[in-house]
């Protein structure tokens, strides 16, 4: 079988290490630094980008040896998966590499966070995403709408998937869109809100696509949203809580995240618009009684958002931050249910979208 570019990149990584050993040099990896110190904001593309700084990992350096070995083990398992044409979950990979080094009491990994970090380092080293390395995360999202796709030879209609909708996989690269009939996409952080929109057939009545995850957006969903935006020119509306964490979810979707700056090209949504909840909604829809008092951690997070470079000169966002700081309170999307169980689908969303009341 012809080797994929991903396989070739992993083999090149291994060959470089072998060359060093045969030349009497220590095996060394120069891993891109995935930290704020090596991340910059590109104003033109409006995305976070990884810089050129690297961190040397020398196998013969006691401080580097374990992380070096973890990255090498993960690369070996990825190469094995690619050769077999199989996929593994993040949890699978953790158990695949978890073993005790012979004649020691040291495990290659003790916690899944270690193998997860090694996989992200391998992404940065190889230039290929986790999904392209045949490593997938758990499914944590649902979608519904007038869309027909082909996935692994199966034709799937998102309008005919019952009450649960179609479960969004971790890897959406091989999905082919056969038919897309929608004016826009609404993404929401909460599955419960998605279920309300789905039960009310909002996607059918408003000719749109509705998508959700459980809290922070998964990479599969981010990539699927990007594909719908870029390949089908669909606006993406983000529906999140009126709190620093809801605002942060929008920030990650639109501009990218510091930890995954190396993946910005395939993850960010320049066209994303924040639909709600906003400080104005709390006033306009009489939600003051639904406010939840800030904790110290909320105040700290809000200050961090205010100082993000991509928000600093945005008057509309700074106004929201200021109003939230003045209120010293937050509100959940479900606060709209106080106006009626279907208020969000019958009045709130149609009204805001029609008026173009969103933040960018």
C-alpha cells in the first residue's frame, strides 16, 4: 500500500533520530513550544498562531527523557494505526503506551493527560492533526438539519436521526456533503438547549442547522463548523451563557486557543458571531431576577478576557465586559425559560437573528 504523507512524516521523525544515534550524537527532538510565550495574534487573519520557538528534548537528559519517550511511544502507536488502517481513542492510546520500563519501577505514562500532551506535541512536530494520526476523541456532540452526508459509505440524513440527532464524530475529515440546505448554523455549548431547539423543530422552521456539545467545543465540532462555513458559506452563530466562560467558548471558536495554536488553520471560525446571551438581553427580556452572583474565579476570568489582544480594541465586546463587571453577575441560557419553555425558539432567536443583534 502507498504510504500516506502522515506515515512518511512519522518515518522521517524516526529516521532523523536513528541518524543521530548512528553518528554518535544524542537523539534529540526540537518540539515547538505550546505556550503563551510562543503564541501571537495575527490581526490580518484574526487567528492565534504558533511561533518559531522550540524546546529541545534530549533523551540523555534526565529532565527530558520521560517526555521524549512518551512522544516517541505515541508516534510508534500512531504509525502502527496508520499501517493497519485502524483508529484508536485517546483513552485507547493511553493504555497502549502505559507500561513499566524494564528493570525500573517507572511507567512511561501514569495519567492520560501525559499521553494526551504527547499527542499534541506529535501534532506540532509532524504538522498533522490528531485525527490525521488516526487518534480520535470521544463523541460529544449532536447535530440536526436538512443536510445529507456520506460517511464511510453510508448516506446519513441529519433531518431523520430521531430525538438524539446525529452524533458528531471526532474525525470529520472524510465526510462528504451530498446536500446542504440551510441559511446558517447555530452552535450552543449546552446539550439541554439543543434538545429544546430540536424538540421545537427550530432547524426545520427556520431552515438552519443546530449543533451542540457538552461545554467546551470538541475539535470534531470545531472542524465540522469550519467546513460548513468555508465550503458552504454558512454564517455560524454561537449561543452561550452570559458569563466569562461562555464568552471564552466563543473566543476559542473564533480566534483559536493558546494550547492548540498549531492547529489554528483547521480549527478557527473567522465568521463566527456571538448571538447571546448578552447584557442587553438581560435588560430587554427582563432577566435580572435570573442573575447569578459572581465568584472570585469569575471576576478573574473576566479580567483575562478584557486583556486579550483580540478583544482589547473591540468596543462592542469591551462594553459587554464592562456591563458584566458592573453587574458582578452572570446568567445561563436557560434563564430564557422563565419567559416560557419555547420562548427561545419562538421569539428570542428569530428576533435577534432578524435584527442582526450579534457580536463579532
